């Protein structure tokens, strides 16, 4: 079944053989994630595994991975420290807000003696002092970024592959145009300029030039070339979780993309597999005689999962909706948020505009009129969203916070029609959730009776 290896996978004995004979390769995100661990033991345990692989000549870094690491590591070095500092900054705002609120009330209601309520502000001042102590303790406990930097430089020294020539890069990029057009992995997810790397973004270094959108494809070709040159299977470790590397069921990763495994086997006559950090550490402990305790393995997994969640929050993009996905924002729905007179005025304007001889000009004017209607409705739509989120807070606070996060992300959308459409969808979901929770609570009360 060699022709269907991407689907059939490997037997237990084949996995055992793969781990015994493969060379191990780490992606750029594995290296930059070292700076994001909050637990010193987690960082050291993973580093221990990679050092052991290097000592046995089983660790290799593609040139493309290395160059992306050096371009990106500095902006990741102090991520965790910055997170704690940001937390402190946000929490300290409460004291400032209380002082402003007291003064605002005093100005509006002069008869109120705000000194009677200054104990609240002083309580927050005491809280801030405790906060500063706690944050300093937690920052001190973080892994040292400078030590990590030196450890990684030592780790990758001497095991970085050779770069491609400019001619080889140009050839791969030309192939990439056709591959991405037909959704052939890896890298096609990066071709979406709205959600990924822009097609025109270029990296120049060492006299070579490549488009960032083809970065994954360059790594992939270097993996294949390594397997061919050394006649050796490869295990690739990556935290890239996009569908051009993995086959997914919903948001759950099922397995490496079958086309990747099959292409690798066809091109090299060698086996290939991929793992995320947590699964890699778990299996390395089994197959490589690392001797980590279950608690140490679990610590790495927990740290990695925290990093993933943080990155999903930081890098989450709200994709531009295609027209067929966006649906129609009806005048009937907008009428709930603007006066009937505005709807009437809009319809009258459109009927007049339809008489314009130039269709293109008519469409531009029509869109301008509709955008104005959306703009007028937006404040009331947002207020409705907020009201529903506050109501949701009474039933399930975590869910309400998730909806609030969505609301805040939608606020950043430049496309007015796309923004309104998403708020409408959020309103529909919130209303359905609130009805469900009301019925759920009602049923529980009846059962209690």
C-alpha cells in the first residue's frame, strides 16, 4: 500500500523504526517558542531532548528555518515578561479610574463628600503594592531570555543546512504558484493575503531574495533534499497548525496532511512524519530513552498549550468575508436600528439613482448611500450587542467573555458591511444562547420543585 501511505499511515513497528533511524528537524516556531515558556523546567526538558539528538548526529536545521529564526527571535525574547508587565499596567488602571469617578461624581453632585469613599481608592493602592511584589516574583521565575538565546545558538551551531541558490529559489517559487493554485501543501494557507503573508512580501539576506509566502515550501524542499542526499527518513517537529500542514476534523488535528507524506515517500523513497511539541516530547520519552517523569512531560504539554492559546489570541485574524458568505443585510433588519424615516429616505434615493444612465456610477452612489445607512445604524447595533453580552454574563461569565472578545475583534474590521454583518451574526448567536440558558435554568427550577 505504498501508493496510499499518506492515508494508511504506519504500523507500530514502522513507527519504532522511524524513531530509531530518522533525523529530527525542528521548525522555526519550535525555536522561537523557547522564549515563551513560563516554566524553566519545561524549557530545559525540551532542550535536553534536542541536545541529546544533536550529540548523536540526529538533529538538523534547514537553512530556511535558521534564517527565519534569526529574523524573528528578538521580537519573541521578552514576550512573557511583557505579558506580566501588561497585566500590571491594566490592573493599576483601576485606582486611576476610581479617582476619576470620585471626582466626576463630586463635580456633578457637590453635596456628596467623596472623602468618605476614599478608603476604596486607598484599598486599591494597597492592592497595587501587593501586585507589584507578586509580578516581580513571577517575572524572576521566568526562564532567562539571554540564557535561552545562548543555548539555542549553541544548539544549532554546526547543524544548519546549506542555502539554496537564487536560481533554485526562483524555480521553487515558480512551482509554488501552480501548487498553491491547486491547494497542494505546504504553504498554500499563506497565499491568502488577507489572513496570511502578502504575496509581495519579500525577504532579502546574504545576496538572496525570496517571497515570504513561499517560506514553508522552501523548508519542505530542503527536507526532501536532505532525505534524498542522506537516504534517511525524517521526523519534523512544528507548531504550525494550519491546514496546509495537517489534516483536521474541525479544529482538531487528525494527522499530518496525507499529500505531504505521500509526496515525501514518492520523492525520497523514505518515510516521513510530523509532531507538535507535546506529542514529540511524549514519544521522545518513550523511544529515545530520555527518562522524563510524567510530571515533566505534562509540564511541557501545559506550557505548550498555553503558548498556543496565547498565539491564537494575538494573531487571530478576522477574514474578509466573500460575497457568497456574507449574505444580505436587509433593510428590514436595519430598520430595527435606524428610524423608519431613514429607511424611507434611502429607498427614495435609490429609486432616483436607478435612473442614472451610467450603471457603474449608479453602483458607486448606491453603495455610498447604503454605507451611510450602515454607519448610522452601527452605534445602536453595537449597543444591542453589549446589552446581550451583559445579559449573558448572568448565565455564563466565561462564555460572555468569549463573546466580548469576538465583539472587540470585529471592532477592528475596516470593511463597514463586513463589520455590521458579523455583529448581526453575534446578536443572533447571543439571543439563541440566552434563550437556551433561560430554558435550562427554568427546567432546573422545576426539577427542584
